[in-house]
C-alpha cells in the first residue's frame, strides 16, 4: 500500500487557497519566517516499530486489522506516514521483535522511502522462547552473574544488528527493580547494573551513543534500579562521554517538572534523546499533546533554548522518538496526530521572544514572563507547520488524505484482518 506523490498533490489542490490565506497572516506575524520553516522541515521524529500495531492493555487488545506482519511491512507503514507528513523519516527498531534477517535488503527498502534507522532498543524485560536464564528478578541488576552476562550479550547483539543497518545509538531501558521492601540491596543492584552497562558501553563503536532511559515505576512497584533522572545521570556520568540520559515523558511521578529536568540535563551535556507520549495518570502512552499540550510546549521551550545555548542543531542534536501505544485509534492516524502535536509545540517554542524573556527574568517580572510564553503558546502555528510540510512535498491535511485514500482498508485487504503485530 502506497500513497503516490501525485495523489497527495491532487488532494492538496482543494486546500491551497484557504491555506495561503492563513499562512500569509501567520507569516506576517513572525520575524524570520523562512528560518522557522526550514527548522520545521528539518525536524524528523522517529517512529518505533512497535507502535504500528494496535496497542493493548493488560485487560485486552482490540486489533484493527491490516497491521504489519514483518519488518518490511513495518517499514512500509512508516513510509506511508513519511509520505504524508514528511516528518517521520526514521525508524526505531526493537530487538528481538524486529530482527532483520537480511539487513542489506531491509536497508535498501528503507532507503527507497528516504528512511533512516534511529536508536536500537534492547529487551531484557521479558523472557524470550528458548532463553536460558530468566529475567523475572531483573537483568543487569541480577544477583546471579550469569543472568547479568546474558543481558550484556543481548545488548551487544543489538549493537551488531544496528551496525548492519546504519543505526548510531542504543537505548537501554531496564525494568529492573523490586516489588517489595527488603527484596533488593539497592547499592548492590546499582553496582551490578553499572558494571553490566559498562560492559555494553565497551562494545559501542566510536561513533555510537548509548541512551539510558529511566522509569519511576512499573513493572516493579517498590523500587526501580533506573528510576529517575538522577539515577540515570549517575550511570551515564560514570559510563563516559558516549552515554546520555533519555527522557520518556510518561516515566515520571505525577506532576514532575519535566521541563526543568530537560533544562538541567542539557546544561550538563547529558541529554541524549526523547520519547514522546502523553498521560493523565501514569505511563498512559497516549497521543503526544492530547492531554497536556502546554507542558509539551514548555518542554520544547527549554529544549530550543538549551540546545541553542550549547550550539546544538535542533534536528539531529538529540534523538527524537515517539513511544506510545494506543488501543482505540488507528495506530497510523494516531502517529500522524502525535507528530503534528510535536511539531506544533516545537514551532511555538521557536516563536518565543528570547531576548524579551531574558530581560523580564532579570527584572523578576513574573507577569511579563508569563505573557511572553503564553503569547507563543496561544499563537496558531498550524499554518506554519502546514506550509513546511507542503514545501517538503507532504499533504496539507495528512489524516484527510489517509482516510480519503481508504488506507486502512487497503492494508486490511493486503494483509488480512486478524493480525497480531509485536508491540507493547
Ligand atoms: Mn520509552
């Protein structure tokens, strides 16, 4: 299933007049609009291979049909997204769910669609069929050295797959921790984990990065061995200059000030990547920007300011990725919505008047600082995001084209209606 360039162009024709009217107004309000548009065109968000199937909860899963049955079909789905929004130009793979059997072929397929391989994700949070030792009581933290070594070897294997595909980074998320007080010696668990991470780090190619992702709770409910940004920062600081903290928006305790965390990690040069999603209560993995769009904007405000302060390129200075799972939406439509929300928040952050903000901060003028931030947040930047997408060859309204072209129906016809794609 493909959506051709010309088809997208035809759909765009109907919306161009209305778009031009809105864009001309938006552009007149922005200083250096060309610079903003270029940054929006350059900004790509990686799609995780597990987000293409319908997500579920521990209570059940309701398949939508037409979901990808293998890695090649997953790449096809991401190509569909990228054709429509021109901002999903990278794929993030999970091993062992997406072991590339023929990496040369897979690389060629991805390149055909202009897709790159972003961070590789290892999995030591569940046991695989035929696996020798169990991760029931952790992987890199485990009291048994043999289990730790098994987890280390798995991560090294993931690096090897990534090298074949042209990826340049490894994300390590550990579910390690404990469910009951006294179950673990915290210090020993930390030291075992550090030692295991060091062995993986030693196997990183020179131009690779390693991301250590933290999570406050779940699946362990008393302690997590990489439970917050402080612990992650401890690990990555001890590991070396190729190791960075990865922030997943859903992995904090309620009401955590994520924008402040982002700012300080950037200051230390230790922020490596981002997993976008949204939540109301916990790690809900809802569509980015669906619940707390102001928070998403505030985070981007710190990202843009902090990256500029370090002279980092917004597009490739950090690894941007969606990490969400959805059980009531068509996963592809949901991903289109997430990418759009991310780009809107980014565009708003680019509009913040940094000079005036710094002045107001220096004058302790809390009224003006709020006015400046909320002015940017309340600006309708959708015409700017649409213009950037049109200039890149995408659709004026991606979801409209997706539905009009009966894309899901086409995928169901091609792949069948009872599919179980790997995913969380
Ligand atoms: Mn994540």
